[in-house]
């Protein structure tokens, strides 16, 4: 039995959970400001940020690009111990490059890092990048998830996939669920793939006055997803009946249970974007604090075989925002984006989505 | 109004909350194994580990020592941005020293780091330390909390305080609450000290088969403490009536609220200990994953002015434990140790403890 999900509600995060899976703009419309904070749709509500998906039509995989043609100050924090990344070292506060023009998330494990090449080509064609004497060099950090065992065949997102995602990039609300880099994402893998569920892409944002902060997350975790407000288990490893949730933390406490944490198959990757003015070290701190959102929504997380990585980007439009506040709300946005990812995911053969179990 | 705390219970973590504040040994006795996992008292249930407090009788401050006379493999992860630490660099997996003999937590902000000198003296007198041609050098990492504004006077724990804590060290259940390094600990400081509450020391452990992992935490957070299982707010910044809880995350989302995150005044420090056999890099990973327990029990946490630091030590008695399982259960032990710290804390003038509000 999946635990019942509706609960006492107040204006704010404490919506009936099914509301959280509504399309982003509809969610936004149901929550006018009333002079207080606003929960809004997602990453593309940060001015200057576009999101595009490319989803493979032959195998459940794909890539998702975040374009910031005007450039953004960025930081990163890698907390999983099996990451697959590109162009993360230059984000260190001690490194020189100040602005990035895009981020790409991809399926295909480390092979999918090639998608960044296509994003670079798209940006170079439009003269977006780090200026050099021989033209621009677009700075496009990337991170990948493992989905090589999902569906048939060996197709993996490549440079052309990255380019196609750029062509699809829009400032309209982020398409969520089983699309782009989340097409082949799965969760709840502690009891093996036959007990797993479908993951996906989720996005969620918070506004306080003029300050906005939003997250886009690709959830391919080993762990289960819980409601960060109530601890209620939402999705994850299923029990023997295929419909109940086994509770991975309970399994790990049971000396008689058998389970396995397998190499390379798990990763949650995210980008947090804000319109607040922050430098590179501050964005690194926001990326760091954002991982608390994963901790609150995914149990367990940050495992030796997860590659959990969060980027944080600032478009630098709103000065005077407190760094601690930004980091705390970044974590909240990440946690709720994780929830949206599993509530909007669509099932695949052998990998039911949460909505298939209700 | 403090939210009611009792809830549906099953054997395991989901006890009625007041039970969680019982003395450790009593808690242990109420939860026999029944062939499954056991929740046990705390850090001293790991064989080879002693804990001692020194509590100042003149000002609410003190220090807490964890002695491992036989030595332990150790790692550390600093996630707050305003740490006060000593002997953490040598815990890097690339550094040479393989074993530490003690850890000390202290009040007194960076001044309190002197307590480690007394712990070193105690250990040197007993020939416990890293062997050199001129005798042993005890390796005693340390971390501190800020409590300089609590009570009257300028007393801070010094080397003699560290030595006295060693003399008090026992393998009996850890004394929790407003003792040792937690004597002057406070929480819920977003709305200023006049709205804060008392923090303290908590300890909690989990056993799965022969494998044990336990945490000792000194909770001096800026944030609120929530039940990691249910999200229920347990303690933290108080409302204008002095008895309700304001909810710091809600405050941070309110554009009309005034609040401040102040430098150096917040820090949660912890040590996780296990009897499992792991090397230095693995213990660093466990320290890293343990921070997820802080994320789940404290909101917000890991702030720019927190010094949140977790050490992880292994006494190396039980081989074959999965690193991911150990890290996941370490996080759980840390989260529940945080809860115990606020449930066992005793109030000070101006700083009520949770039990004072019930």
C-alpha cells in the first residue's frame, strides 16, 4: 500500500501532493503572491535562462540543456562518490573563468558527456562564450546519469543530441517527467532493477520579493524519494507485491534483508539558478547547501556509487540577497524539484512510475 | 503552540518522542533485538570508546572528549563555512597519520581549541599516540562551538578543562543534554538571541547484526530542529509569545520578516563511531554522508556562518560491512542524536529548553 498523500494544507509548500505534479504554469497560477513569497514554476522563471530537452525516440535516454546565453557566475559541489562530469574543475573559486554559458545533463553514463560538444557548437555559432583572440570558447559544464541498461540497444546521447536540445531550448515552463536526461532515469534500486521505479526531471522555484531561486533536478537515485515536509515515502524500491514501497532505510537496518548498492548506476544531478548577485565562491556555497535538499528528499543519497552533483548559477540581477537565505531556499527548491520529478514521471516496462501505483 | 508530538508508533525509530529523551541505557532496555536491528544508547556502546564531559561550574560552557586509547582510523568533513578546528588536515586520505587517539569538542569558540592540549597531555602520560623516536604524539582533532555570549564572565575551556574531561571519561552511557561542550549550546537563532532556545549534547546508535554505528552531536545550530521522520518542528526560533515555534524556513520565505544570520555564532559538531573495518578514505565518505543527518534534523543548516563539522572514527572490529549502508545509517544516527540533544537539554535564563515549553 502506498501511504495516502493528501494532508492538511496551508498556502505554501503544504499543498495536497497531487497539486505538485501539475504543469508548472498551472501551479504558479494557483498560487498568487498575496504579498508574500511565491512558489513558481521552475528554472525558466529566472530571466535569461532557457531549458531544452532532447529525448531519444529509440531508447529511453536523452539530454537536457540549460542555456544562459548572457553568461552566469557558477559554482558546483560534487557529493556523490561516482560522478561523471566535464568542466567542473574550472568552477573552483580559485580558477579564472568567471562565466559559463550553459550546462548539459545527459543519459548514457560517461559516454553522454559528448553532448556538451554539441552545446558548445551551438553557442559558438552564436558567439556566446569566453572571449579569446581566436573567438569564443563556450564554457559548458556537464554531468551524466547511468541509464545504459534501460530499453534496448546501445544508443547514447551524443554531440548532435546536445545540439538538438539547444534548438529546443525555450524560456517557457520546463517540461518535467520522463524527458531529456530523465527519460531513462530510475529510482529505488536497492532491491535490484526488478523492484525499481521510474525517475525523471523535476523543477521548482521560490520567490521572496524580487529574489528568485529555482532548481532543475534529474533524479536517478539509488534511494527512495520522501516528501521533505512530512517524511512520507513517495516512491522507491518496491516490495514483493510490486505495488508497495519497501522503504530502503528500513531494509538497510534489517540484518536479514538482502540488497545491493551497485556501482555507477545511481546519480541525482541538479542545477540551481538564481537572479541574485553572487560571486563564484558564494555560488559554490549555494551548490553545497543545495545538497541538503537531496538529503531531505532522497533516502539514502550521496552513496559511494552515486554521482550526485549540483551546479549553481547566478544571472546577477538582484543585489543584496543574504547568502544563507539563498542557500537555505536553494535546498528547499531542490527537495521539491525531486518530488516533482517522481510525481511527473511516466512508467516504462518494468519500471512503474508513482502514478501507476496509485 | 508546540505541535503535539506523539504519533503512531512501530518498533524502531518511530517511538513516541518523549521516549527518545530517556537516559540511554533505559532506551536500550526498552528495545531488545527481537532478531532484528537494535537502537542502542550511543557512542560508548562502540567497544574501545570512552566519553567524558567537563562542565564549567561558573559559566555555561565546557568540553567533551571522545577517547579511543587503542586508536581509530578517522575521517572528517567540514560543511559549514565558519569552522573552528584543529588537526583536521591530517585526516585527509592523502595524509600519512593512520590513527587518532581522541577527539575533543569545546565551547569557547576558537579559544576552546586549547582543550586539545590537555587531552594530548592525558594521552601522552599514558603512552597513547603516534609513535616517534622521542615518544608518542597523541593525535587529537578538535572542533568548537561559539558560546561566548552565554552567561556571565569570560571563562573558556582550556587545556586543564580538556584534561579534566579525560579524567571523567567512561564507557558508561553518554550523559546528554546541557553538559560538556553542549553546556552553552543554543539553537533557533534566526530571530535573535531573545527568541533562541537551548541546545546540547545528544547521542544515538544503531546496530545491524554485529555492526554498530553511533553518533554524538553538539547542537549549537542557527536553525530549528525537526523530527527527521515526520518533519514536525521540535525546537528552534520562538514566536513573539515566547512559547510557539516561529519556523525559520517559513521566516526565510517571508519578504516582510526581519531576521539575521550572524557570524560565528552557530555550529553543529559531531562524531560518528563504528566498529566496522574501514580505511581512511571510507571514513571520510562516512563523515560526508553523516552530514545528511544534519540536513534532515536541522533547518536551515550548513550556513555561511555555521561551522558544521563531522568526524568519523572506526575501531575496526567488524569486517565486511557495506560502506553505503554504514554511511546511510551514520546519517540516521546523527539525525536522531540531534533530536536527543534538544529533548534532553535543560533551559538557561533566556534560553528555554524544549521541555520548558511543553
